[in-house]
């Protein structure tokens, strides 16, 4: 039987697929005025997080083999490693799209938003009311205004703060749509373990890097915790921990006044050399070079 090769899309492919981006800093992309979706193949897998809000018309697509229909004011969440195909839309279709790296997504979320995230994984389409849509559009208009009026901007940190507030209010809106009555009784053991693990990641400000430490606290083996994480997210436990750690490191390197040594200590690295190796492994640059490459302090 002939196997079908699935094309994988990375975040750096986004600007090549659509050239009229509203915002692009290499880790977060925003676009709108999309009357068609150019450059998409019949079937592909995304290696980033994406949020789509339909502002006009209708959209139909399959995620991991399940068909979803979105009309105006509907929102769609696409998680990393989801397979997307059969994209169809009406002629008057338009939307807002936000794509971001996984570790940036982790940096934006905290304990209070985990319930929303868990819901999104199982139910990627949310129909918002008009007040909720209006709020999201106000954030987007503010973001576009800041980006297009460079002389009024105080840097990328301001844009990130707007996006962070956008994400918090968006996920808070989703919480209001949840019907969690009896949910605790319905959760299987693996669901409970995964949820508790995600809460621990959100609570852990210096993000302990040991899978065994988390597994011991959850009273399971590291192997079982990893199998649970793979089942629910297609990530290993180690990959989820690393995404959380790297997201926090990026925040501290780019948006704090801490020295490299102080960032290492804040993140629980006793050895500055080991911290440098960890950052190079995950970010491709030393901590100092990463700050310089991202115009830190300018």
C-alpha cells in the first residue's frame, strides 16, 4: 500500500506562504484581509500553534481527520503536529490568523488558563458572541496601530504585552463557554495526570527540568508520564518541560534587566556554563548573542 507523505509547515514558512503579514517578529505572526489561502497544499502538518477567527463568510477544514465548520465569529485553534486538509471557504471568506512558536505559547499561559487549554485540545472550534468578538477586534486594532505607527512604539515588548492580554481575554472568554458540570467524575486517570502535569508546569516559575521530579510528584513512572503526554499532546513530557523552560528563558533574556548570571540562577541553573549550553541547544545562540540578535536594550 502506497503511503502518503505529509508536508510539514514550520513557522518560518509562514512569511513565504503569505506576504502581507501585519506583524512578524520571527516567533509571532499576524495576518488579515485573507480572501483566499494561498500556498496551502492538500494535506499538511503544522509545527506551531495557530489561532483563526473568521470575520466574514464560512470556512470548512479537517483537523486530524475530523471535519469542522466555521461561520462568522467562530474561532479555531490548531495545535502543533495537527494534520490539516480539505480546506474550503466561501468567496467572501475573511479571517484573522495568529501563528506562534510553541515555547512562546507556553510563556503566555498560566495556571488560571489551563482549563481553557484543555478544552481547546478536545474542542478546537469556539463560537463567540458579538461582545467577545468586539473585544478581540479592539485588541487586534490596537496591535495593528502600534505596528504601523513605529514612531509611537517602544519596542517588541509592547507588542508582546498586547498579544499576551489578547490571549488572556480570549481564553477567559472560552472559559465562559465551558460546561464543566461533572467533568471531574468523567475524567480518566490519564486525563487527570495530564491536567495536573500541565498545572505543575504553569505553577513552576523556574520550570524544573527533570521528568522524574514531576513523575514522582504525580506518583507515576517517567515512562508512564511520557506516554500520557504523547497521547494527549503528541509531545513527550521532556518536550513539554523544555518548551516551558525555553519560553521563560526567552522572557527573562529579552524583557528583564537581569544579567545572564542572574537569569541562570532564576531558572535554577547552578552552573553558568551549563546554562549557556542549554540555551545554545534550544535557541541556537549563546545567551549574550541571543540578546544581541534580538536588539535587547534598544
